[in-house]
C-alpha cells in the first residue's frame, strides 16, 4: 500500500499530506477553542510558537543537525514569517471568539485566495473552470461570514484577514520548498514567531495553570505536525490543487465542536461551507481531468 503511495504522482502525495495537516490543525484548533475560555488568543499563539520550537529541535537533529537550516533566502523567510505570524495571531484570536465550525469555515477562503494568487506569483496555470469555481466559493465565504444573529463581527474579519495572510504565506512556502529543506522552512518561521508573538502576548498576559500549559504543549505538537505536513504537501504538489484538501477540516471541526463544546453549526455556516467545499471539489475534479490528459511524473521528495 505504502509503495503505491510512494509511486503516485506528486499531486496525489501532496493531497495525502494535506489530509494529515487538516486532521492535525482541526484538533489543535479545538484545543485553542477550549483554552480561549480563560486565556487570550495572543498568549496561546506565543506558547504554541515557544513549545513548537522545542518539538522541532529533536526533529532537526535527527534530520542532520543545524546544517539543514542553511539558506540564502533570508528575505523570503522573513516575509513568510511576517505572513505566518499575522495568520497565527489573528486566527488564534478568532478561534477563541467564534464557534469552532464557523471559524474553520472562514479559513476555507485561504485556498480561494491562493487560487487567485498562484498564477500571478507561482506561474501556475489556472483555467476558467477553476476561476468560476473560485468565484462561487467566495460567495460561500460571504454567506458563512454572517452566521445568523451574530452577523459579521471583529472575529470574523480577523479570520478572513488571517485566511488571506495564510494564502500569502503558502505562496512563500511553495517558493522556499524548491530550494530549502522543509524543516528549515518550519524552524526559521517558528523561531521568528516566538519573538514576534511575545509582545502581543505580554499585553494580554495571564499566568497559565499547569494544566493549561500541558494543553498548550499538546497544541504545539499538533501545530508543528500540521505545519510539517502542509509544507511537504506544497513541496510535491501544485499549490492550487492540494490546498482544497484543507476543506476536510470542516467535518473534523464540526465533530469536535459538537462532542467537546455542544456547538451546533448554524444554517449560514452549513450553507456557506457546502458551497465552498463544492467549489473546491470541482477545482480538484478539473485538475484530475487535466492530469489524465497529461500525466504528471512523480515529484522528488
């Protein structure tokens, strides 16, 4: 079974890595939602970055040591870190303020932003079928951004801004992955994120309990695993193809919301999420048609 996966084309393997990332991130977001009842999202983001670096140290050592962190693309790493930390701060805040399924649905706009940016920045070909599907997907975003009585609020705006910033970070990751080791991309970002998130965390600081610290360690581990999975995904697959597999976060998030928090996704969230997911599935279908016509050789790891 694993041999078949290894021999599959780059987009298939990239999609599988993204499925893994979706599982890690949905679980991490559930923990953030829980911690948000007593801690500010900015403080959670700081500890997630701090503990994330601790998780990365043995991974870097096992992969070859500090030598794998060498890079000549400091500017792009800095830009990726700027987008990544913006995403983290805004999304962590939103996850502590919105129902889990609502917040997760709004993150789905990130692949749609990416679809718009990929041809301009990465030179990837995006046909009119996928452009129309992306436009339909954005309609779903507008619907999902106004869940019933809550309306469009600051947390919703923060999540949509985070989604756009995430798309920009993914563009940087895709470019960096052509030359730098996945762990270098992740480690450099994580180290910068510790310093960038420290200031906002101090502004809202409340000393966490030992139990809260333990949960943040778990969240950091899940976040680090998710980051690694999605970096591998973009390393071997087309950004505009593998990104829609992030939609699997919605059923994961909805299940966690129901089981852990007794949340029931509103009609706007469900309708918007279905429209966004349908547009993503159509994008994947069109990509599959293209690759049946022009087979893609396996991409190197």
